[in-house]
């Protein structure tokens, strides 16, 4: 495709500024088709008109040193009772224009009047610009556009949720139901819209993205892979692109959008992709189909996920072979102070510790929901040994203990230690992590022998065994690896490998550099671990429960139910060992998982 000269000049200007609008204003079309307005793009007699009001210049706290324009559309039949839906548009100047290709106020008036979308307040926001720089010729060239729109992570979502919405809602209350909140954008604004919903599905669950920049401007090309290895989020996603879209050093926009749609379909999302021949990096096709896109986005039909796995290899332990449709996280225990030390007894009963007063102690939760306090001790990690005793970590008291639950007797196994979490092998050997000491420690309760098994890890935390007890795995709280060791008969460890690489959160305050990976936090915050009968390893982390197959490959990530609470430990319990439990702050959650090695039938 010939590269339009004016677009080339704008890219050059953007690079000179460091981070301007990438990509910028709509490019020349490669097709004579042009914008095709529908009757919904035209003002209709008898249809009540909504009102568009400019917002005052917006100075952001999360993006200091920037100012932006914005507008609010309020439909004619809006009621300030908190029932109205909401839709936020990036590059708002283009959408609010009633003579452009979108004509949002007119289209909204028409669709709302016919009941084809709910009564919806719209917010139109331009990207921020540094007022110390020369004023941009158009809003497409605002200095902070790509920083805000192309950067992954939750910073832009926080800007909307923490800064913009509270101010707008002071005058125009809208629904807090995320199913009644949509977000839209084109090009870099399109990936920004998806990122906001991806990061905050508790706030936005409908996405409308046209000619989205899911390419390597700041790591957006990773989204298809992230989607395929992250538990499906409750999103409805509309995508649009055309064959004449951009193909340049940052990626191929048509292929990137096809990859996005394929990934969303693979994971069973409610998604639609409108693709056309010709056109270019512009709003001609997207604007033409905009009313139809809105009708699809706001339709009342409930989505039924379709999972197609016939393309999977036989050995692929994907999320489709782990999760069960219709079996999400469910609260198992609530009202705790701080839950940790997930464990399972020989009968499959779930065990946990409430570590702080007033409920301090170790509890057993039976399959029928009966909860029994079995000890008053506070522990951070515990496992049953082959002798039937419950071995537990008491770092604050600098000791490792064993509890005979039948008699309640507590025996001190080791002192002058700071254990965090532990495992007990079939031989009765104990390995525990000393996080602050950066050490894995070995203890033989039968002989009292105690020694360092390995040192120098980045704050070792969680620990688990392979099903045959031949391999030990340890997660790093201060790093990004799960280390694996071979266990020798005498308890020594060798064959050390950084066997699993945990996914790390993006640092929203980090520096997003053009055409470089996002600034990830240095640590994944690896914590509690467990292993299932198939050899899959489960690790609680800052992002959620990360699951790895026996070869060390990431199967996927299960998000934690309470995003604002720490995720500390996990275990698989139940009579059939098919119930995954997690400790998540003041609550414990569980969900049924697939444990049969036979893959689900392809559909």
C-alpha cells in the first residue's frame, strides 16, 4: 500500500516529539467507496434531540502536566436517577462532530428513540496535551495521545474511573452496572478502549474498537497471546478493520485485528468482527457500520460461549482443559481477618488458617460445608505428613511445629528459623521457605537434622511437590521464576532450573517507551503453590493464580476474585480432588476444575 505523504510527515513529527499521536489522523483511503451514511446518521423529524455540553479544560492528576477537552452528551429522556447507561469515546472531537463519519449524538438520538440501545450518556474525551508545547494543529497530534492510548496496564483506566467519571456523575448520575457501561475508540483509541475494559471489567464490559492499533507501538501486539492464556472476562467486544489499513514497521493492522478476533473467539468471548476490502486507516467503513455496531453491542441477547478446541494439540493443557463452563469462583468462607495456609487432609477436607484475632486458628471445612476449628495456632503454611500430623510454619515465633489434631498436642520440630511455607515428602522430610533469608531449608523431623537446601533465591515463598514427590518447586516473591529441583533420597537437592516464568504485572507508573515492551514490575509476587494429579502447578501471584503444565509452560491465569485483596495460598481439595481453593484476603473462594487427563471433546 503506498504510504500517504501526509501521514509520513505526521509520523516524522511524532518521532521528533518523542511520543505524539501514533498512528495519527485518518489516512487517505485506498478505496473510492468512502463513507456510506445510513438513515441513522441523519436527523429525523419527531426524534427528541439530546444535548451536547462542553466540559471545562481537564487537568489530570494521573497525567500531570496535561490538559484536554471534552464534551458530554445527555439524551432527551435522561433521568438523573442513576439508571442511564454510559459510553466513553476516545478522540472525542471526532465522534461528537455531527458532520463527520460517526455523528454520535444523532445516531444515539435515533437508536435510543427506537429502543435499539438504552438511554445512554456519552462522554467524549480528547487525549491530553502538554500546554508548555506548541498547540497541536489538530487534537490527533496531542502530545500525550500515545502515552495514554497505546500503553498497557491500568493507568488510563484509573484516569477515567478515578478522575473523569466522579466529576461527570456529580451532574449526570449514571448506572454503576458494568453491563451498562461501554467504551469506544479508533486506532490508538481503539486499543485504549479495549485496555480499559480488560483491566477494569468491573467498570466497563462493552468495547467498540475500529481500526484498533493492536500492534507493537507499546506492547499491544501481545494482546492475542494474553487473551488466549487468561481466563475469559465478561466482555462483549466489537472489532472493525479493513484490508487497506496500515502495514508499517510497527505491524500490520488488518492482521493484528484478525489475530485479536481469533483469540477472542478461541476463548469463547461475545465478539463480532466487521472486515471490509479497501478503505484505509480512517473512519469511513467504521463510521458507515457504526449504527449496526451499536445495535449489536447493546443487544439484550445473552451470549452462550462456544469453545472450539479441535486445533489444540493432544498435549496442550490449555485453560479449556482446566476450567468448567459455568463454574466460576464462589465464596466458600467469608468474614475472616486474614486467610492463609491452604491445605487438604487425607479425606479431601479443606484446611485453612485465620491468622489474626478474633478468629485466630486452624479450621477444617468439610465437603458438606461444615466448618470446625481444630487448633488455636496461627500459621502461615501447613501440610500433612505421612505420620498424619499437621506440620506448620510459625515465622513470628521462629519455629516449625507439628500438631496432632486428635490430641491437640503441639510439638516443636525446629527452632531459630523463620518458615513461611512448607511441604512434607513421602519420606517425612520437610522443606520450607525462609523468605527474608532467601533460603530453602531442609529438616528431617526423625533425626532433627536441619540444613540449608538452597540459597540465593529472590525471596522464596510458595513451595510444592510433583505428584511423585521427585521434584520440588519454589516460587519467588521478589522475582519472576518458579525454581525446580530434583529431590535425592538423602534430602539434598540438585538439577536446579528456573523452570517456570511467572507473568508479571505492568507498572502503570513506569516509562512506556516507543516500540519497546511495556515496563513490567520486577517481581511477580509468587506466593502459595499446589500441584494437581496431572502435574499442573498452581501459583498465587499478583495477577492471580498462574497455572503451568508439567513442562513448565504457562497454561493460563485465573484472576483473583477480590482484586484489592492479597492472594496468598491455594490447594486442590474435595473427595475427588477436583475443587480449587484460594485464600484471598478476608475470604476463601473455590471452583470446580477438570482433573481428568482426557481432553474435553472438540466442538
